[in-house]
C-alpha cells in the first residue's frame, strides 16, 4: 500500500525550498594562502600572488595597455607579464631580454620600455604592440657611458614629471671619496633620447627607489646607509630633493648630523642636506611610492610606502618588510611604522621586498627577489 505525505508536509517542504533558493549565499572569502600565514598587516588588508615564478623579481613598471614589466639583477633578464582580462593576476611570463649586465632598472613612457644595465640604457619601442603581435622586440642603445662598477652599479630608473629619465649612479664601494668622477654617488637625469645628461643630486650613496609627490611633484628617494659603523649606525634614509644641486652628505655625513668615522673630519655636516626621515639601520630601503589609489582608507592617500629589502650583516636581522612614512599637511614626516611584515619569520628569511607599484584599481604590487614573485596587496 502506497503511503502519501500529508498535504501540510508537502506545502511546508515547498515553502522551505523556495526560501532556500531565493536567499543569496554569503559571499565567499578566498582562503588565505598558507604561504602568507606569517604576513601581518593592518585589519582589512589582504595579500596574494600577482605572479609566481618570477625569478629574482626586482623593479616594476606598467605599460599603457596593462603589461607589467619586471627587471632582475642577478638573472640578467627582463620580463613582461600581460594581464589581458584585467583580473589583476598575471597571465604568463615572457622573456624580453636576457644575458644583460644587472638590468635592474625599467621605466615606461609613451609606448616605449627603457631598461638600464650597469653602464647602459636601452629602449624597446612600441613594445606592447609587438608583444601582442608575437614579435620579439629589438632594443636601441641610448647611452653606454655610465661607470661599469658592479658595486652599487645596478640602477633604478623612472621618468620624472619633467619628462626626464632619472638614473642613479651608486658609490663603487662601501665608503669612499671619489672626486675624480662626479657621476659617482649621485642621481642623474637625461632626456628620453639620452641627451643633456646631468647630475641632479650629489652625496647619494646608493638609491634604488624614488618617486614624486602627487601634489607638488617634488622628488623623494631612499638611500642605503653605509656598513661597518655598528649594528645601529648609521640609519638608512628617506630624503626630499625638491630642486637640482642638493648634496646629501655621503661620504662625510649620514642620517642627521652623524659624522662618518673615516671621512667625517673633512667636511662639516651642516654643509649638507640632512635625512628627511632616518630609517632603520641597515634595513636596505629600495622601492618607494606615494600611494595614489582610492582602494585603501583615506589616511593612506599620498603617504609613502617603502620596500625594505633587509639587512645582510647585522647581528640581529632587521627589515624584510614594507613600511609606511606618513606626512603632515606641510609634507613633513610625522611617523615611520611597519605596514607589512613576516618575510622574516622566527629569524629565518623567506622573502625580500624590492619594489612597489600603484595599480589602477588602487591595489599595490610588491616584488620579491628572494622568493621570485610579485604580490598584490588589496583592501576589503
């Protein structure tokens, strides 16, 4: 004998089914990548990979069509990472050039990629279109007369608001006085075609990152402090260079009126521009960017993010993080704090941040030359 459900039970089941189908499920929060369990950031921030497998990823720039270009130092290669569907995840890794001499610098302007080796600067014209057509881009040499010293010879390059390409030339030593060539320990600039090369700033030991304030377009840069004056001296530096011709003290003075123990008696510290914001000793600050996006809370707008690569010879390791320098209305530093840390985990280093890049949606990319990856930091 067949058994039938009472009419009430059938009606109840239909109602429950209708309600269940009409209510949207809660939004899924992607599981945290186990690799990032040690990374600590302020509440609401999330970190994930933009691209893995980018061996020795160093400087970053973005093309007009969304291609991310990545330099290396030790690998001698330059890569392109397209993102054709604009999902802020790299599609594939394309080798643009290889067997170069520490090609740490990449910059993009008007369809052209610029690449800096230790002693040369090249350009790759119409590169995104050529990549889209499956063509191998060919370089054109712009200049080949920079010093070829490997020590601090790798370069970070960017175009300034004046349309000129800015190129640092590091000191070819830990600490030395090289009066024979004004290019050493400087930040230089030139026209995109390589003409009118000149020194913009003197007394800069080794800058591997700079940017311009979004409002007044004045230059700020990081500088790596000298070694072998002790674990806690001197500090690395964040400097402000609003005009050409300023001297920032190397090799005579460091930080704020700290005399060098070898060259300090030759010049007085008050002759030079002091560090605008002393950073941690030996943290190795590299890439820096003013945050110009809209994704992060408003207190981050126009503030400075710095990639600290990390100490190599300090008794207790320091750095291996992303820090934040906040400025007041007069653009004076009022704080220097850790924003993201955890690549130094229990005394072991698994990653070293190198460069930072603003993305159109307001997220930040951060390169890591030890893990060989590019991260994307978002806010929810």
